[in-house]
């Protein structure tokens, strides 16, 4: 019993001595600990600010407030946009030579590249890159109008837009850019294609 008391007293004395005079190693460790904690606090604040920004952008973009991002990720949502090979010049007047505009075949795709019917708005731009200025037309279709251009019968499964020339192109090679804004998530997706047209 006396031995046990002696050990306890010895340990207590060592602790008192140790607490009374911290070593240089302990001081350096405390300093590094404090610096790391400050960095963690800074990163935490930055992360929280970023999350708030993302939430604000999502709300402004139109993500449903009752549908959290985690649940949204489980749905079939738009991850891309595809332009069909039929996209190109359109002969809209059989009595006149050449094309009078463009036919654009576009379809949203999911995360595996499968075509899906999704509501949204479209902006179509056409460029004659060899001309100055290069832009020859810009056509906008809001969600309600775009809905009327959906074709989902037999082998057709896409939006089809007819765009008459706003400026007649000077060259037969045009670049078409299509931008789709998904109504559900507010995200935008673009695709572009170089096409040949018959000059009027």
C-alpha cells in the first residue's frame, strides 16, 4: 500500500514539474496547432460561403425549392445536347433555287447519352465564319413555343426548328450553335455543328 502511495506521489510531482515548465517542443506544437486551426476555420467559412452562393444561384435558376439537389441527382435530368445529322440547309420555297433557311434537329440527352424529352428554351445562332460580320442569324424559342416543335413519332425523337435567313449567307459552309436552357434545373447546354447549305 505504501508503495502504491509513493508511486502516486511521484507521478503527481512529475506532472507538476512538467506543467510548470513547458518544453520548447510543446510550445512549437501548440503554435502549429493554432495555425492549423485558423486555416481550418478559414476553409470552413469559405466553404459555407460557396455553398450559400450555389444555393442562391440554384434558386435564381429555378430549381424547385421542394426538391433537394440529392433527390434531383437521382432523376433523369439533362446532361447534354445533341444535334441530329439532318440539321442543315432547308429549301423552304421549291420554286426558288437554293436554301431559304435552316432546319435544326436538337434533342437533350441524359448522363448516359440517351435522348430524353425535356422542357426548356432554345437559342439558335448561325455563323458564316468566312464573312464579316460572321453572324447571319439568331433565333429564340421560349419553353412554350419550343414545346410545339417537339416531334416524337416513329423514328423521330427531337425538337425541330425552322429558321429563315435573317442575313443571306455568302458561303455554303455555316457553323450552327444551339443553346438549350433546361426548365427544371436552369442549367444551360450547348452544341454546335458545321453544315453545308445551298446558296440562293
